[in-house]
């Protein structure tokens, strides 16, 4: 917060519970900042978003006998390790199996690697399999609020996808905060800088276009010295 202030911004923060947008317990600190010359009026109009409801785990589960779900079934060795863990001995099914009619525990980057001690799993009763199973990558993406068309960075590395999803932010919540912030700034915009007006920005170096978490890179022409020119992003 101090760094933002020194950079010329007024910032506010709040702990928000993502389960109002997704079926997962995920409490995080969110910070919004506005340039000091706009802050007073912007924050007078700014309101943190109200949760629309995030549903339950059952809403995101794949078909019981899908190929992906079968791949996520614990091996006999993994299942034995779970039953020997201190968490299983202290809480058993109630602690280690997800309540499909409720919300999931916080998804972490170590979800797959922490299977023996902390990872929350789908019970055999809910999956229809012989042993518990992990959430599939698609189910984890849904638990985070990513759209169905979201691609995984490396389809051949399941663990990497789990790590990426566990480290991600909740897109629907970020979108809701951004909308509230833009609305508060929209009351200050002059006609020539209105939010609805397309913005044309000249980029030097690499121009990035981000849509629903997908990133494409477009290289800009180099200057005569063979180096990309530099300009400030506004």
C-alpha cells in the first residue's frame, strides 16, 4: 500500500470470499488503486461487488465414468497412503472427501502432490469408482471460475495445470471488482476519454492481448538498430 501511495495512487483493500462467485472457499485480499487526482470522486462512487452466488461442487463435476475422471482415481498405493495419514485418522471421510452439495476447500498449487495429507477428493460414493479420485483439471478450472473454452498451457503435463490453477485468481470475482471500479471512474470521464470509446494505443516491443486468460503475442517491427523502440504504457 505504501508503494502504491508513493507511486501516486490511493488504494483500498478488502478480504473477499470467492465462494460468492465460485463453489470454493477462497479468501483473498483484493486491492484497488486510483490515481490521486481522481481518487476522491472515484472512491465516493466505488462499491465492492455483491456476490451473486457461486453454486455447489456438484455443479462442476464431470460425468461419473468419464475418461478424465477415471484417470484421476487414486491408485491402491495412494489410497493406502491417505488412510495412513494423520488427517484421515483425525477426520476421515468428513475431512478428506468433498461435500458435493457444498463448496470445495481452497485449491492450492500442491493439490496433486499433497494427496496423502491434505488434498480434498471426490468420494467413491459420489464418483462411482472403487477408490476416491482427484478433481480433474477441468473441474479445478470450473472451481476457479474459468470458462469452458479455457485451454491448459500444456495438455501433456497434468501436474503443471494443477499448479497453475492452484496459483490463479478467480476470474469472475476479478471481473466484478474491475466492473465496479470502471463504473466509479466512468462518472468522471470526459466525452473524449469515455470508457465506451475505443482506445488506440501504440505499443513498442511486444503487444499482448489477453482474453479469458488466453494470451497471444504479436511482435512489433524493430527499429534501424535492430532493437525494439520503447514507449510508456498509459
